[in-house]
C-alpha cells in the first residue's frame, strides 16, 4: 500500500472546502441545539437554500457573487420564519420530525422539473464561478507545499471559507457572552422559568432558529464554491453528518464544530483510501473495493454510538452544559 499517498490525501482535507463548509453549518447547528436547545434535523435545507440562492442569483439574475450570498442568507431567514412560526411551540421530538420533513420538501422542490430552467432539476446548477474567481486578489500561480499545494483560485475559495468561519465563530462567541446569549441558554435549560421572568420565549427561539439557519446557508455557499449545486447533496444524511460533527466536538462549544469537522473528515478521508487499498492488497478478501469504501460509514456510525454512550459532551463539551443526555 502507498502510505505516502494515503497520508497526503488525508492531510489535504484539513483545508478542504467541504471541511470548512461543514464546520460553518455545524456552528449554526450548535446555535440551534447546543445553545438554544432546538432539535433541528433540517440543517441540510438551510444549506440548500444558501447554495441555490447564491447560484440562481448569479445565473438567472446576473447579480455579483457577494449579492448572491446575501440572497442565500435572506432565503434562509424566510425559511426560518416559515418553519418556525407553526413549529417552535412543539415538543423537541415533534420539532425534529417537522424539520427533517421541511428540509426534504426544500430538496424535492429543487429536484422538481417545474422550475427546471431555473434550478436545473436533478442535474443541478454549475458555471456560476466566474464573478467569484474574478474577485480573487491572489496572483495566478500555484502556491503551497506537499498536500497543501493549490492554484490561486483554490486558495481564494479556501481563504474566503476560513474568513466566513472565523466571522461566524466570533459572532457566536460574542452573542453567547451577551445578555441575549444568557437568555438563550436559560431557554435551553428551563423555558418556563425564563417565561416567568417576563421574557418572550417564542421570540427568542425564533431568533435562534434564524441565526443558526443563516450560518447554515453560509455553509451551503462555501460548499458550492468549488463545484456545482446538485439537490442530491442535500439529503438527510448531510444533516446527520453535521450532527456527528457536533457531537464529536461538543454541542455547546465555540470551537467544537471546527474540531469535530476536522476529525470527521480526516477519518472519512483516511478510511476512504485505506480500506479499498487493503481490499486490493488482499487484506480484506471478503469484500470488494467498493464495499470497503462503504464500510467507513459503518465505522463512523459505530464511533458515534460509542461517543454518545461514553462521552456525550464531545471532545470540548462541558457536562454542566450538556443538552444531549445519552442515559
């Protein structure tokens, strides 16, 4: 087996747009669940709205790339209100069912042939990168070393994604240290007590849903930067991957989503190359290389179960702020 290639490929995922995008979207999920106590299983819907809002704005309405990002964020705000107004008074388990169904509705609408000329239906959308690439301040060329060697456009999208992630982390950190953040945590712990103090719990939940949804849409935009926007990407499994990342890093933490995303994608990248290589080398004679590649999802799922049982607060979480009870 080529261990140099395996480790080089794994290391390259440290700066992959997918790793950065998932971290941003998971920061939004941390706002929803870790700080606000909202059991949202529809974060993939917010990511889809961000990505499609960005792509459609550029391709159909010929807006600049930065305006496309604003449109994607606005779409997430509208979706949060449509989703939150009838559902935020539901119990947590019912809220989870509604949010996963709403995200599927969004995906199926983009997958429909009704607006195929705008959304591209199942084929998705591509060719919207020109205005973003034109804003690249990095001179043409190849920069970096080893597995981190990319051209100017690749560095530009990674730097932009990291900047969005940094802003998201700072905003959430400042908000959660503010009086508003203390109210949000109070709603998570005991919303009846917060309501007794004269606070509008429904309004606070709506604000939390909007903030986390906007962060999810930004994650969708970053995910769409290097490739196309295809509805098949925004399956429920995407939300479950985000939950895995959240629980790995710690639900009510600032840096937990970053550490969780790095851990998740490094493991996935390592296993995606190692297991097929082991199968080809005859070390896994009972499965094909395709089957070996799928086993990584089983391993990650088993690891998630062990984390929930033995360390439900994640790597950086605090048991005093634990909102996910595995017992």
